[in-house]
C-alpha cells in the first residue's frame, strides 16, 4: 500500500515532536525511520497507525492509496502494529493472542471456529512457533514473544505493517537473528512495512529506504547506500557511522585545519569563512613520516586490534581526538607504539559550511 | 529438610522469623483456638442444636447474602471510583481520594448512626424513598448499604495499583487489532484486573461478614428478619451463654475461611497461569 504523509505537525505542550513532515512510502517497500530519541520517529509511526492525532490546527493529512485516513480510528485502518514491549495479552495463551483480532470481528465477518484454528496455526507456522500455541506469553523468551506479536499483527491481514523498535528490548544476538529473519519474512510476504529504530546498523541492514529524522524533521530519505555514503546534512553524517569532525577555515581555494592546508578549488571566494570537515575512520591512514602538507601530526593514545579492523585513537597537538580504522595487515605492518607521534592522512573528506549546511559540497579528496 | 534460609546481605532471619511466629500466635492463632476450646464445652448435639436453630440459620442466610451483595455492589462501584481516581485528572481529586478512606477511619458506630439518620423514615433520603415503597432502614437493604459503606475502601485501594500497572500498550494493541471499547474492556482490562478485583472483593466480603457496629443501628435487629449473626453472638453473651456464642462464632469463622480460601484459590489459579505456571 502507498502511504502519503503530508505536512504533519504534532506538538506535546511546548515540544514540537513533528514539524511539518511529509513522506511518501511506496507499495511493498520496507522503510526504516531512523533517528535519536526525541527525533519524532515513533510519533510519526503512531500517527500513521492512528494511535496519535495530529495537531488541531494542522492542515496535514495521511492518505493510504490516495484515500484520506486522517480521521479514521486505528482499528479501521487495516494496519498491523508491533510494539517494542510486545504488548501481548498476558492472560491469554499464544493461540488466543493471535486469534484475538479474528474473534473481535463483527459477527458477519467473523470466521467460524475451524477457520480461526486454521488461520492461527498458519500464522504461528509462519513465525516458526507452531508448537507453542498453548503456552502463555510469560513462558516465552523475548524473541519468541516478539514473533508472536508479529503473528498477531499479521492476523488482521494488514495492508501495512508498522514496527516500533521491535527488537529494542532484546539481547544483541537475538536482535541480529530476528533482524535478518524479518528481512526474509518481508521478502516472502511483501507487505508494506515501516520500522522505527534508533540503531543505524539495524536500519542499514534491513531497510530498502531509510528516513533519517532529527528534531521533528526529516533530514534525508534515501537507500542505505545513499544515506551512508552521500549524507545530505551534517546531522546524517554524524549520526550514521563513526566520523571525525574538525573545525577549520576555508577561503581562496584553500582549506586550513590547524597547521595543515588543503587545496579546495570548489570554494574560490576570497572571503574566508569557518567550515566543518568530516572524515570517516576508514578513510584515514597513518604514516610514519610526513610526505607533504596534507598530513596532520598526532600522538597515538590507544590501539584496539580486536575485530575485523584495528581502531587507533590519536590526539592532535590541539587535543582534538582522531579515530582511525586500519586493515589488520596494515596495522601489523606499522607496529605502532603508544604515545608515538605519527602523521594522519585523509583519502577523502566532506566539507559543510555552517550557514549553508543543507547543501553539501562535493566529496573532496585531500 | 526444608531449606528455610537463603543467603541474604541483611542478617536477622532467625530473629524476625521468630518474632513473626510469636506475634501471630499471640494476636491471631491463640485467640482463635480459644474459640474452639470454648465451643467444645458443648456436646455435639448441643452444638448442632445451637448452630442450626431456626433463628440462627436465618441470621446466617441474612449475613452471608447481604455481605455477598454488598461485596458485589462494591466491586462494581469501587471499580468505577478506582478507575476515575487513577485514569483522570480533575479538580478536587485529592479530596475525593481522602474521602475513600473515611469508612476505614470512622468508628463504625458513628457511621451506623449517620446512615440510620439519613435512611430512616424522616431522614434526608428516607423521606423520599419510603413513599416509593423502598424501605432502607430496619430492612436488609439498609444492612447492605452499611456493609458496602465499610467495605468500599478495600476494593478501591486494592484496585488502584493494579489499574496503574495496566499495560497501556495492550489497550492500544487491542484497539488496533479491531476491538471496540467494550471488547477491550471485557476481554483485556477486566481479565488483567481480575486478581486484584478478587482480592478486593474477598476483603470487602470478609469485612462485611464481620461488621457489627454500623449494621446493628440500621438493621433494627428483628429476629428472623434483620438480625445478623454477630448480633446473635452478642445477645448470647448478654445471656451468659458463652458456649452458645462461641459455637455460632465457630461456624462464622469456618464459613468465612472457606469463602476466602476459595477466592484465594481462584485468584492464585488466574495469576499463576498468566505468570507462567501450568
């Protein structure tokens, strides 16, 4: 189902949870709403579900396949909703939980008992928990409970599935498993899905498209590749993945970062101004000897080679921390010592000018 | 051997456990067993005769029926009061909250006199109810009102924390799954509150069975019609028939015990099931 969110504003007292947000979600895709807490992502999801209203004076609207549903109650929108803390009915068995949406239907739409039995068993098999029908929610693990919650949400045959931090309450390992399982399930049933998460890794791994949100606004919408490699704003740059941030000045085609000067032809204006430089840890390299002005002298503070790459923390003379990620063989080749002075070289950097932060200058190799 | 002790950072298990047993014995168990000892002064035939006497049987029926009805009335209206106090914010909320405790705090004789004054033929309420054919004071209805009055705080105070702890998301889930408000209330909210509701019901019921002070004023104490069991015990004592009084007391005690035990068993079954037992 196609979801069209148009100019939605929602305030809680003086706090603007959503500020004039518009978004289009296409039929069959899995979209992740990603952002820190307080960014408005959950509010947006709840408004799509009908659990939350938009501001009284707000002209915005929500449309499903072109039909305005702004004033339609949650139960009549045909959405499935999965809560962070499962929201299973504790006094009902797993079977009764999943059967609930079928049993509360109006008499003429209610399936007969045999049909309910069949449908519930089918859904439990779909979430691979067919044998647990008689258990109570308290007897299940967190991962199992969330899968039951998902089966229950699917029992209404939703045209859209909304998931509010569905793996937020689970252990790292279970979360990883469920994540790839959810992706496979989505490829199987193709129901339009919106997933709220604050975990960038989760969003990057699962979603077809990512909506990065901050302070009640959408910062960027794009594929995982787009938002990670071509962040539109400083916020997206900083929120997705680790990044080194430097504050310097730019003017006359030259950028200055402390003692370091870098050619920067895309800003030829004579007037010098402040700029922020972003470099990903894996885009940096460490050299023993300087071979030009592009390098920054820094002292090794900490080394952590546990993982698929080695993380080295350094400090410039001004005290700015730098994180460098080196391939393990490169790390072994260097055999760095603590407190040693080295030079940091950048293969790529992004520059944002503060008062025009929305337009990123093209990536520039130093 | 039963393992009584588990390691704890706070010492003092022996002394606190010893104190608990001693205190409970002195305050509860010894007086209760004295009751049975006293009653055993009667022969079995005398005992049966005392406790199955027509007037006594009528008093049991009256006491248990009115107590049960009062507990039911409290379950419904106490639920509404507790729900309102937890879920809504309104001016005067703290005052109403304090008023709920009044029946706890007031001497029962005071409430008895007050209720009688209001519901008697010339009272504020009585003067309007009497012409409609509704007799409250000196009738079983009055007993129910007095019992409901003293039992109300039990229901409200046990339900309040349970309503507070209700899973709001479960209600939202029900709504989104297509349940209407009545269905959500009957199928989700009520079952979740059942253990607390039963506890409050049992406490209110037990209190009503034992109630004396407020009931004797409003009931009128007409033998066979508005005479509660507690009053019979007192009048037997007045006639220095201690053994007879204790015999009736024993029956009351056992009956209350059975009722409370049943309610507790049901409650245990409900909460144990949803907590993960089999």
